[in-house]
């Protein structure tokens, strides 16, 4: 066994420190370094003046600029500065040769730079057969590392073969290992050669495993690419050969399947031409091309759409009437219109599809009526919700240039129907929006215009589609929210809220049976008395439709199921008026709380809302002050103007109304409409505001069983208003006995069902003087 002792260079015990970023320096390395920090430049320049020896130590955190002793490792390399060059940008370039490993005993923090007191232990290398074997094995695994790692130049193999010193060889290999700085620092800190070699083995083997996996993945990707190119080349060869031979043997291929399906469809000529053109393009495109899937999907859409398929219409008027009456109670107007359409269809066999707009508050049966119409006529029913739609492409579709493009919802609905004459319901058309993506209501103009929808153009199809056989039905809560151009194409049918007796019949015929079935209740297990249904309608719901009524019945059924499950007897549950509170709790809308007694400065108006009619109370208070009008209750701009007009009219007629001519200088007038969180607007409260104001000024009470509606002018004329159906329903609910209505609305009243205003005295007025005389003149009585 031979020992080789490395000679010690004569080096001082104190050396200037050069901190290194992202670099661990090893002995015998000759590396150029760029230095930019002032402390480092000062340390290098001072070392050049002394003996050109410097201590190089790696930083723990490469991002840190202001270095303290805690930021540096304690093991580094002493180096000799071979060359120094000052660059024009203020940086300094030096060429350094590593000499020996060194330990930092302590750092001395001087003002200009760091100085270290170093210790250089003697390195003893034992040269024997084991070391020689490790050397050869180290060379072998590192050569394998060089072969797999493209970032390491192969030229260093020549240097490896020329190096016989095992210590220098290990440091040389550690220099070129692509591992973390902390791992390289661990190699540098291994003073024992055997430990150092073992750590290098461990790191190289780990890197070789990672590089081997990377090579396998690269080979798989390369093989897949070559396979795709080979398939493409063979397909092109086959296509050319078939063209040369004049043969087209596709067998049961995808293209032949599409061609057969297209031939079976009875499509218009322009669609046939378009499909042939796209099919010809499809033949020339490789199956792996993205364009292939785009064209195939387009052709599948042409195949799936109905072009001539239709259902036979049910033209039996008696059967149609029976079906409509079975499904819905009341709703005489829309039923009458449907029967008219069927009667005309019997004679002409084909007519332009009407665009019916069913307008009314939520829960009155607009959507379910659409289903009944489809059932009555024997057609397929399709529903499309328009609530919240902002994008025009939802109606017209996206062009095929976009990835994942599809036809619009109209064409999708026709595919779903499978016939060219379905009943197509466009739900909540008044909830359409518009933004930077377009205006969907404008796109609907073509859909709903009988003169244009026979040539409807969808951006995706790029061919015309005939929608003239479709019966479109549109629903809306508030027709005033529909754009005028769109509304002009519709026949609006108002669906007013149900009266209490109608709700009762609907509950008995439909709702109770439906909830029994949904909750698994048998006919002999539970029953509802009429008085219980009346109690629910009057005190637990406040709506135009029957949606909340159904919820309350559902709540009772749930509790009944629990009671039946807990009860050992099979006693039948009977729901009467007395037990309603035990099932539903205290009344939610007791009429006793909603209707007040005769009060001074208070008048009852009638209001329309998207959810039905309501009683509108106007309260007026007179406060000491001068010439001030305060309006509260979240009033809209139009209603605020109505209040100003009412005050101006009263001031101009103070003699007629027997008021003091200077009352405006004595009082501040405060007008309030209760339920301040609910927005209120519109001109129809004009006469109510005027009456409440006069009542307060004359200190005479207004009868609680009277109400009124109408717009007032500065000359005292009473102008017509809308929403009378809902307003009369509200009056009936609150027990109003007398209603004042503009005389120009008399024709609207005549068209309504008599049950709507039965028991109510309707007084038609053209001027406010008539209302004044009734309440405050000689005929004062109600």
C-alpha cells in the first residue's frame, strides 16, 4: 500500500473572502468569474495587491446581496487570481484557479469586505486496489452520465482519461454534475476521499435514473410521431393509387356511412349541394387532422336535423277542448285562441305559425300551458330558457372557425324535437340581456317573424333552415320589458292572476293529488277540507299564481308523512281550518294586519307588479313648516312627478276643495308609501296621492273599503292605466267594495270575466272632481 501526501502551498491564515452565487468552487478548477458587488471587487483588488490568494465560499441564499457571515457556508476553496479585467460597465472579470479545500475558523467583518481565518487540513490519499477499482467504476458511471446528458460536452472525456489522480478526478466530476448547490457543497465538505466518492456515486446514479426515464419518454414521443407520419404517408399512397385505378372501395368506412345517411335524408337542394361539397373535402383530409373532426361533426348535424319529418296535427276541436280543460282550470282567453288556431288548421291544412306571447305573473301556468298546447295538437314540445342570455351566438350559433363551435339553441331545439313542426316555448323572453357579445333580442327578430323565419340562417349551419312550420310560444312576466321591435311580432295574451275560488279549484283538482303522489300518500290516508284550502290561500299566500300554495300543501304533506310514520294506528288525517296552524305555524299574511280602519291622510290605491296586483297605501302627514314636500318609500321618478302634479293641482283648486289658500306656507307636507324597501313607480297613483293630500288638509278620513287608480293631470283629468286584471284581483283579496277607474278603461273591464269584479262597485271617472264629490262633497258615503 502506498500513501501519497499532497504538498501544502504556503498560504496566510487570514484571507479575503469572495462570496459566490449559485456556484460551488472545487480545487484545481480554472473558472472566469464576473464580479459586481462593491465588497467583492474591493476584496479581489486588495488580494491582488497582497499575494493574489483569496478564499471562495458559496452563499446559502443566492438572492441575497448584503452578505453577513451567517449567509455563507464554512467550507470553501482557496484560489489564486490569475487575471483581472475591469469592464466598461463597472463590473470586474477575473480568472481564478482553485488550490485547496479550506475550513473557515471564523469570519472577520471588516468595513470594506469580509476576511476569514482559515484552516487547511492535510489531505492524505491512500492508493490501493480498492481506490483503483472505485476510480474505474466512477469513470464508467460518469461516462454513462455524459452519454445521456446532452448539456455536458463530450470533450471532457479526453480530460478524464488523462487524469490519474483520484482526488482531482473526483473534484473534476463533481464540477460537471448537474445537481443542487447544496449537494455540491456536501461533496466539498467531505474531507475523507472514500466518503466523497461514495456521495458522488450516489448522486450520479440518481441522475442516471432520472435521465434514463427522460430518454424513455423522449423515445415514446418520437416513436408516436414517426408512427403518425408513417400512417399519413400510407394513407396518401392509398388515396393516390385508388385515384389512378378509378376505384373507391371504402366498404363500411366512416365516409361511406355519412354518404349513405345523407342520401337517405330528404333535404333541400342547397343543403344537398353543401353536404356533397363538405363530404368531398372530408375525403381529402387525413383522419388525424383537426379539420377532419370539424367537418364530420358538421355533417352529423345535417343528418340529425329534421328537414321534412313532421307529426300529424290533432284537429279534433272537442278533444282539444277536453285536454285543455283537464290540464288547466280557467285561462279562457289562451284556450280560446288555441282552439281558433286548430279550427283554422282544419280548413287550410297549413298556416303560418302564430307567435303567441303568454304574459303574466309567476306561477299562473304559462310554461305548463305551453306543454298542454303541444299535447292538444299532438306535437313535440321543446322549451328554451332565455333568462340571463347575453350572447347572440346562443341564438344564431358560432361559426365553424371557432374550436368547439355548435349551432345556436334554436337549431339544437329542432334537433331535439326531431320534427319540423314542434311547439317551441321561448321562456322568460323579458329577461334577455345584451352586452359586448351582441344583442340576442335582435337575433330573435328573424326567428319570430313569420315572413323571415322560413329562411333562418344559423352561423354554424351556413345554410337556410325553415322554421315557418314551428308554433312559437313566448312567455314573459312583464311585456313592457320586451324590446318594441320584438313585441311587435307577437300576439300578447294576458294571463291575469287567479282569483281565490280558482286557486281553490286548482288545488283540489291538481295540486293536492300531485303532492300526495310525490310524498307517497294514499287517497285514504289524508284529505283536505275546503275551509282548510281557503285558510291557506287567504292567510299563508300572497301571490297571483299558485306556486306558494303548492309549497304550503307540500309542507303539510311532509308533516303528515312524519305523523303517519310515528302513529301506530292507521287513522286518516283530515286537514281542516283548526289544524292548519299546527302544520304551517302562524299566518304569514293575515288580512287583519294588512287592512287598516278609516284614517285621516290615508288613501288606498291599486298597484300592478310583475308578481300580481297589490293594495297601495298612501300616507300624508302635515308638519309645521313652510313650502316643503318630502317624498319617501323608494319612489321612482315618474311617481315623484305624480306627487308634485297632485300638490300643484290641489293648490290651483283650493277654493273648489274649500282649503286655505296659504296652506303651503303653514305646513311641510310629507308623503310616504309603506314597504320602503320595495321600489315603486308609475303614474297610476296620481288620483290616490291627490285624495290622500286632500284628506290630510281637510282632516277628513278616507273609507277603508274604497280604492282607486288613475293618472292625474294638472287640469284634473283622469287618464287610463294598465294592469287592471291584477289590480281588480288585489281589490277582491283585500275586501275592497268600491273602485274608481278612468272612464277610458271601461272597454278593458268589459273584456274581463264577470267573476273578476263581482261584488265590487266600479265607478268610472273622467275628472278628479267626481272623486272629490263622492268622498268629500254632498254624496260622501261608502
